C-alpha cells in the first residue's frame, strides 16, 4: 500500500550483497554478513562507447580515490558493480536489499562498522547513492531504478557516491562527469545499423474494423463496465478512422459526439478557465484533420484559448506559482511533453505561429543523447528519453522548422534505439518492443526520410497485429487496446498527426518508398476471429477485483500461500508487503481463506525460508523496535478480529505505546525524530499507521502525542510531506493515509484538517483520473487517493469514479496492475495490493473482516528458490584521482578481483545462505520522490 516514503525513498532498496550468518539471535547481536569469494574483472579498456558498461565508486569521503571498472557483457547495474571488482554489504533489517557498504576487492568496505552499524537503513546524510548516464550523455541523473532493476545497455555509465542528497535527488551527485569515467573520454554513438527484416504489412482495414467494433452506438468509446464515454480514447479512435478510411459517416458521427462534449472534455474547470491543453489540442487537431474549424469547434475557439494560456513563468521565477505551470512556455495543464507537443502542433496546423517559448520547451525536454523525456521537466532536472515521446516531439519540431539541431539529435537517438527486429523499446533499459513507441518512431522516421527504418518498424508492427485487427501494448501481447492501435494505424498508412487529413486520399508529402497499406500481415496471427479482450471490469467501471485477488493469491506471487517474497523465487519474506496483501484481501472479502492463511502465518510466528518471523521485521523487544511496523502489524490484527496484544508472539500495542518518543534524539542517534514520533519511524505513512493502531486499541492517552505530532506535520496547503522530519514536500500517498488517521481520531480540528487534505488531494488529480506519485502517474497514489477521498464520498464521487477508471486502465490480463501509467509494463505485486484494496475506498481506520468459519489453505511444499540480487540509492562524495579496476598492476588491493555476491547458486548452497534482493524503482525527478523498499 502506498509508496514507502523515507529519505530512503531517494535511495531505493537496491543492493545485493551479503547476508546474516546467523538467524534467531536478537537484532542487536546479529551483525555478521557473508561475502563471497572474488573473481576477475574485465580490463577497463575492453569497454568502449559502444561496447560494455563502466562504473565508478567514489571513496573520497574515506580518504580514498575514485575507482572505476568495466563489464563487457553488462546485464544489470548490480552485476556491473560486482563484475567490475567491487563488493557490497546490505543492512541487517533489510538484508541485501539495501546496499550499506561498498569495498573494492579485498579492501575494507566503507563505511566501517564503527561509523555505520548497518542494522537499519543508513541516515539520509550518510549513505551510498546510485547515479547513471546513458550513452552519449555527460550529465548524471539519480537512478530511477534500483541497481538490480536497471537493465544496462552498451555504453552506459554508473556511479556510486557517499554522503547525502535532497529528496529530489538534485544535490549530492558525483563531482566528476560521465565522460571522466568513460574510457577514452566521451563520444556520442551514431545510429545503429539499419535493421534488415522481411517486409510486413499492417492490415489497416482489419484494424479499422476492430476500432469501429469498439464504438458504442457508433460514436464513442466506453470502457467496459463504465457508464460514460472515454473522451481521450474516442479521439484516438477518430484519428485511426481518419487515417484508415478518410472521410466517412462513422468519423463524422464520432467527431460530432466529441464536439458536443467540448465543454466537459476541454474545459473541466469551467469555460471561463484555462482549458485542459491536451484535450483542447486533441480536439483542435481533429477539427483540422476533418476540415472543420478549430476556431469554432464545440462552441469554442480552441486555437485562441490555447495561445492565450501559455505560462509566463514557473515556480522558481520568484513570483507565486501558477497552477498548471512547470516552466515558462508550458501550455497550462499540459503536464507531459506529448501534451505540449500536441498543443504546439494544433497551433501550427491552424496557421498560427506558436509562441517561441512553447517550442523552446520541447527542446528543453530533450536529453543529451537526443531522446525526449515524457515529463515536462524543468531545465537541469533528470532527463530520460523514450522513443514514443521522441517520435511525436520530433514530428512537431520538424513541422515547426528552425530546429534542425534538435531534430538531428532525435534522429540519431531513434536510430540508436531501434532494435534489430525493427521495434523500439518503451523505455530505457527495456528489452522488449513497444507497439506505441514503435508506431510513433516509425511516423517520425518516415517524415524525416528514413524510409528503410520506418519500413522495418512497420514490419515489426505487422507481426504484432492480433487476430481481430487490434494491437496490444507490448511485444507478445494478447489483449488489444485502442491506445496503441491508433498510432499503429497511422504508421501503417504512412502518415502522422502532422500530415493526417481527410481532404485527400494520400499524405501531402508521400514517402519515396510506398508504405504497405492493405493486405493481411505477412507475419503474426491470422486476421480472422473476434478480438481478444482484456480484464473484465465490474459494472461500476472500476478494476476487476476478483481477477486482482486471483493474481494476489496465485502461487506465483504468494509463497506457500503464506507470504510474499522479497523478490520472486527467494526464500526471504517481505513482511510489509505481506501485510499489504492481507489488507487488500480483507478489503474485498473475495478470498477469506487465503487471508486466513496469511494471518495465521503472521500470528503463529511462521518463519520464512531464512527463519525470520514478523517479530524480526518489527524489531519488538529489541533496541531497534520500529514503531511504524508495529502499527502496521497491529492494524492488521485489529482488522481481522485478532488480538493485537497477543499477535505474532508479542503485545504490539504495549510495544507501540512504549515506542512513543518523549523527546527528539541527539545526532547521531536516529531513534526519535521528535516528541510524539515513534521510534525509528521516518515516514508519515508509518506515523499514521501507528496512530490508527493506537486509536483502534482505545489508547486515548498514549496516542495524544503521536496524533499531535502527525497534525503538526500538515502543510499550509493541506497536504502532508512524505518524510519525518518534514522536508516540506507534498505527497498524495502520505496525505491520504494521514487523513485516514485523523478521520479515525475524530474531533473538530481533525475534521477541518481532513477537509483541507481532501481538497488538496482532489486538486492533484490528473486529466486521466490518475494521481502523481513516486513512479509518475502512479497506481499506488491513485488507489490511496480513492481511499482518502472516500472519507467524503458524496462530495468527491466524480473524482473517485475517474480514479477507479484509471486503476481499471492499469490492470493487466493476469489481474495484476502496472506500477504507473508510464514506464515498464507488467504486473507488480506491491502496486496490485494497493490497487485492489484502495479501489474499495475503505479506510484502514475502518477496515474489518470477520474470519469466523474460514479455513486456511494447506501449506504446499516449499519450492526451490533461485537466489536473486538487487540494490540501493543516493548521494555525494569527495573526489580524487580516478583509479581503474581490472587493469594489471594498479596497486589496488584486490588486483581487480571482485566479490561474487550470490549469483552462483552452487556457492550459495555451499555457504548455506540464500541471497536475496528487493530492488525498488524510484523516480528521481525533483518533483517525484522515490519509494524505498515499501512502507513500514
């Protein structure tokens, strides 16, 4: 549930390292870790700008130098670190899931035990941070992925520095550049070889038939189970029909439907307010495409309203922030780079010269390697391009003219990003093709004259066309969706949004190589049979909770039917995630027997594959008791009718009462952040869970100070920050959970605080119904927002419905949920627990599920588990001369040797220790905080 908010959010649990050598000892005594034997690193000069990856570790704060090493066959950031000759150690509480120490070869790891015990997560001002640079980039960015989750490409560069960073990851980076680390300095790789693939044709008529079959009453797209039209997807359907059929009665009907709903679609804040730039731009483009008038569409001058609402400044300009503005030149409420591009294009197609600042903003979101990031970042913020956004923005810059340098860089980026099979990945590090990315890249390449590359991309798309004519999101998808199908149709007809029109049967600037337009796909599935369907949504338009529960209780996720592993296949339980799953099952009531199995496991002191129990996770009866974890476990006991005073072999309520801090601790002691805080609780999430547990237990006196401290953290805006002590950031997840805690506590002041919090949350909702969170347009944040807004459901009914529809859009065929709308596709257990439970709208303060009469499922036999490894996140350090690893006679104490960290199963078996890692993707944009290994 939610995203783990702590400064570790900037550090993300990402390490793989050594494990405890003893289990069952008290936490304070359990400090032995295992490090595997070293192996030889690759010679540094074997890595080049186009082969292998290089990593640098700055030991400057410990009187050392900056060492670097090479891996000629890079796989993950974690493996690069170790294959380059470095060793790591995790924390005792989190295991190897959080890198606490780094060393080189046989040299002593830093920081040493007298400086950092590595029992709990290191403090925010003294930890190892992870920084990355893509091929051709000479600026660092805080890694949005844990090192194990980061998939490397040839030419990538990584760095680890020690110190502190702010919550946005904008300070504390390396004092050296990526070019300083690269062997032979920096060179920008040119485009890769043009893919040679068999010709393939998209069956455009079949795709158009599939699009038309999805229209309700032949005029609108309605999500399955919903009662109202999905206007953005209806617009996408119109684009596809215009490209496939030209002018038609169906297209006229769809266009008329959208025109009649221009107020609701493009002016959600009122017709006297700034329009939703993306919606207004989409409608203006549709008007121009269909030979209507974008200056008089649905009763509005869409072009004039777009031009009139360009941001004069951003939050850092010195004046008060303007809602919907990130920087000068933004169209109000554009939010994403594709929205900005569509608005610029709408003006261009209407014959209006866009304000120069609006076009400049598109060049400002171009990264050093030529790619364009999907978020409207401010200059200097972390930049990570993707082919889909790059393709669309390149089309617009090409149409605008005068942007030859930016277009050339983008063209090079697209050439480098294209895979041998002609496809394009959806995001940096992805190893599979994305239909949407490939479609937009193909459109851009054809417009720029790169017809061979465009044809190769279309050929790959043809192979991904499904039986009914539609397309799925990713390579190998079996469920069609309109969002990827629309741009694929445009690519298949050889056109794009800059040239699409129903005025003529051919594009205004036909390509020199005739693009395939008709005929069945030469590869891929046959073109007969009905289209497949995705998850079935319930009648109310929200997620399919039955499928969600089935995903959460499947053996692939729920180990032995009792707990969720830290990483798939490992023996180490993630107790926090396991409680999250129990919350979700309790909220739905759709599988009480499975819930009973989890609860019995926790309550009866069940042990994971490493012999750990829930007591080890909470730290109860040790010097390191974690108040947030105590509250989380106690709240579950209360929700399912168990006794929190005797749960898991301990009195959680008494321990929680004792964990209330009487005064702030003095540095370097991190036990207490403030009077009323809980011990070792560094997030608003953990504080809120503790308050709810004490409140539900009737501890009126004991909860007063924790409640008062939680109330004191509320910002003037009505929001709560993510971390304790407060860093001043405002966070949807934390605001929602704090509102639930105050709602449970009751009282006039609490009610007023809750009302302010809900208003703030409502104001953060994005046009598609989602909410911004650590990973972007976040499933976690949307689900928690539903729970928070449901505290006043009548007032926020429409926003709740939109958020639940957003969650439904992020549910996959297996019932699980994506982490966020952007980035990596695929079901994530943590996001799925929150989506399933949160979409019910039930507050944790009111959650109750009677397990009387239930029977826990039998415990299946333990299955063999392969050790998995992962890594960490964030900061600064001094520099010295860069010393290379993997080169003979460096004078380095390890001679280029590295510690094998558990990737060799035979060695692990010999050691008798299961190495586990739980990498956390944590986004590091200044406005996006990361999640560090889950909530308490």
